[in-house]
């Protein structure tokens, strides 16, 4: 009998430099094969290094790991770069295909939202490319509410894609 990462406990922790190649691979697969991101080329490693190095109290970068394997990641970052939005963070979760349907997205979001709230942030926003029933279900389960849909704002794989904005209040 083999011991696979699926059989080992999942730990959610702050990302480290050594996790970035696995994070980049999970994201690159979504860039190539999915529509959850509107990136059309995988970003350079420096993008992930900047997220890891952010010192804003509301910015967090987490990974879910089992048996030394990164199964997914989540991060919070700026919604917009204007001062009045400083306590609003955009949040996201990405999972490796083998990690879906196991509650790992929920583990990541529970920890990310707790840290973001503890840092004094007021609002978490998430943008979901449609259709994505699994992501909408995750956000609903984590206390988000859909606040709007923007029609045909992204074009990928020769089709127009809608996005839904979801919001969760963090302090109260």
C-alpha cells in the first residue's frame, strides 16, 4: 500500500520561497487550460515573489500542503491602488486538479479570511469567471454574497466570458 499525499493531513501555512515553483505550476495550468484567470501567459516567478514579499497588513499568501506537496494556494491583495480602498482586499484560491472536491479550498479560505480580518481589513472581494459552479459554491459556503455580474468582460479560448463579483464583510 502506498502513502499518497491524499492520505496525509493537509496543513495550511504561510507560503515560502520554496513553494513558489509549485504555486506557479498550479496557476500556469489554469492559464493554459482554464478560464478562472484571464491571464493568457503564465506570469514570471517575480510576480509570486512580490506577493510573498508584500508588507501590507492585509496581504497574505498561503499554501495547503500534504506530504510536502503543495495542493493549492490562496492570497489576499489590493483591490485597487487608491488609498480609500486600503482596507478592502481581493482574495483568491487556486487548487491543483487532484485537490478539488476535498475541502481544501475551504481550509485555505477559512485561514485567509481569518488572517485578513485580524489585520483590520473590512471587506473581501472575489471575482469569479463564469460559469464556475464549484467556485461559486465555495464562496457562498465561506459567507460571500454575489454583488454583481459584468457581462463579456474577458475573452479567452475564442469566447467572451462574464465575471461575477462576490463580497464578504469581515468586521461585523
